């Protein structure tokens, strides 16, 4: 076989809103009852209201406890709207088995002094497969629960029914829909001084997105890095929230200003969480984004490992053995003794992406540096196409599978190596379904010096192509980092005592070392 056609290399992909791995159903987990979701269109379920039932639940949640309709929860005379609401949530299954705990961190590595931090631990023993957090779905912020009802209707019409965002603004993409479907309900809620979630709103009043707070001098340090375009991207998102709000009647009199849009963007980018559909409909429904307006969850620490941090999923459960409730749960993946810490996953973010979004980096982050996507020449946008179905057999389900990311030691992600090898075999006529039984070999990198099977020539050529793509990218990024900063600027940041300056210089240094190691590994293979 000859050389494959050159792959199409995309620019660094936009920062994702968020992403989380789909949780598995664990033994002992309540199995969902009811199958109404199976009949609903995927796009509508992604973001838009699910019909009259969702609106009815939302309206009931905002009124007195007796609005539940079953007569089992009577609001006591003299109780405030907020007290009634929280009683109603508990009646519908609200459980948060967490409490605050002050933890003293021991000085390690660069940390010369011990430092206390507030974290969240379970209040009781939670067994494998049982819920740590259980929240009625109508209590989460989304397009389905926007208040008042007129805003919910306007928002649904603007984003989905009439698709004015696409027609009038020429803006498409799920990330944009996710962003606006959360931003407008959030801003409307923040304007209500009597909001039942006032405690959560007050704690987030000063929320800011790190990259939008950078000075021109600090933004210069991002040039040549994998997050060079982060400032422009987030400024565009902020302006999108502000400029499109006028299409909704709710914001006609009091426009959304820049400060309000900036705040909403920061809250969403830092606190929105992906919720996976329940097990029975994951083939037909995509995960969707929610805001969890509970002050208790703000103290949960982030963890970069999705195997330790627990994602959220939807379930339909029998509450009190009598009625079905739609809830969002966080399920224990092991037996958790009382006092064990619980974590949240920030998403598939490298340390560079964590710094510009959250203002922090992890000592060890399994998500590597890099964002460039090398698109296979035979890739098809239609998930139902034969070629996409073949890729899915190797868990190469989206273009993210072809994203070049590297560990601090210069090793590429196993997902990229596996999927790019499969792509080469498919493109060059060497593909065989027997590759399914050789997954370990598909992921192995560096490759062995010699293959012992008859198809050794095909594997050797595939390895050469994978290594060529890796070396070209890492060499290009290393040169960009060298050429994009002046000596005076570098000296200024090396000597700076400002914590943010130090963090930005750490970002640049980590990327430079990573791409240097990547080049060394690739050259040794060549």
C-alpha cells in the first residue's frame, strides 16, 4: 500500500463546556421504572423541555407544598415560600448525605507550609451502588425549569421551535445552546431577591472566570500555548449572552449588561455539571448540562481523575414505594465509610485549561496537554454511516478520540494511538475485524521494535504514520512557544511574586517541557 492521503488537521478545538464519562449501572442501584423517555426525540431531550409534564413539575415546585397534588404534604401556616419549597423538595426525595470538614494538607513538593482546606465528606456509611446525592430533577437550573413560565416559553421558542439563534445570528452548535439555555434562567433567578436559592446565589456573587480577568500583559504569556485563544473565545461567549438576551421578552425592559453576562458565564463554566441519561436510553439520548443550585455542593473539591470523582446520572425511582420521581443522583462506586471525602470532576481539562477556567492546576492530571484534532480522511459526520459504526467498535465515537494530548513525559493518549491506527488500517486497505481482539496492541506506545505476526508490515507502516503526526505537532508547538515570547517578558514573569503571574508562567513551562519530551520520545522511535 502507498502512503495515505494527508489528514486534515484542525486548529485547537474550542474549550468544551464540560464532559464526563458515562457512569455504569452498579449492583444494587435502583433500576429505572417507566419508559416514556424512549419515545421522545433525541434533540428535544438534549436541551428543550420534555413537554407539559416538565412544566407542571416546575410550576408545582415553585408553589406551596400542597401543589404536589397528592395531599400528603401540607404547608404549615406561617411558613415562608422558601421553607415550603425545601420541604417540598424533601418530600420529592431530596437527599444530600454530605457535611463540611476542615482538612489540613501536609506540605509537599512546592508547598512549604501546611494549609487548611474545606471539603465535603459523607455523613454516614454509603454502600456500593447507593446514592450519595439525590436531587429531584425539577430543582436543577436548565431550560426546562426556567422561571417565570413566560421566560421558559420564550427561551424554548428562541432556541428550538423557531431556531432564531441559528437563523438570525448564524450560530449553531450544542455548546452554544447549552450556554444560553443555562445563562438566561440563571440571570433571571439572580434578579429575584426572594429566590429560594438565594444562599447559593449569594455565595457565587463574586464568581469570575480567570481568563477574562487577565491583563493585557498576562494574556501575552498565553501566546503560543494550547490555550492562546481562550480569552477571545470566552469574550465571544460573554457577548453572545449579552447580545442575544434582547430577543426574550423577560429582558426587554432591563437589558443584560456586560457585568451580568460575565458573571453568568463564569458560574456556568465553573459550576455546570454534565448529567447522563439513565442506562436504558443512553443509546438514543445525549448527556445534558445542569446547574446545581445547592450551597452544600460548592465546597466539594475537584479531582482530575474521573475514576475517583463521581459523575451524575438521571434515574426514575419509586419514592416511598408509592410514586415515580425523576431524580439526578450521584452513586457510590464502592463502599464509602462515614467521613470519606467526595469529589466532583471538572471535565476533560488539561492543567492549561484548568488554569484559564478555574485558576488552579493539579499536581497530577491524567488529561494531557494539547488540543489539536487530526481528523481522519475517511471520517463521516453522520453517526449512522458505516464508517462511523466501524469506528465505534473501537470506542472512537467522536473527533475527540483523535485529539493529540500528551503526558508530562511526552507520551500520547492511548485513545489517540488506538483510533489513529484503526483509521490508518481502514484508509489503506489493511483493515480486518480481527483487530478487535488486539486492542492492547492498538494502544501500546512506544510500539514494539518487532512484530511477530504476518501483518507486521502493515503495523510498522501504521506506527510510522502515527509517529510522524505526533512529531510534527510537538515540534510545531515547541517552536511556537519559543518564538511567541520576548526575553524581557519572560524575565518579568520569572521574577514576579504575583500568584497569578506564577501560575501563568507555570502553564507555559509545563507545556514547553511536555512538547520537548514528546519530541524526544518521537525521535527515539524514528
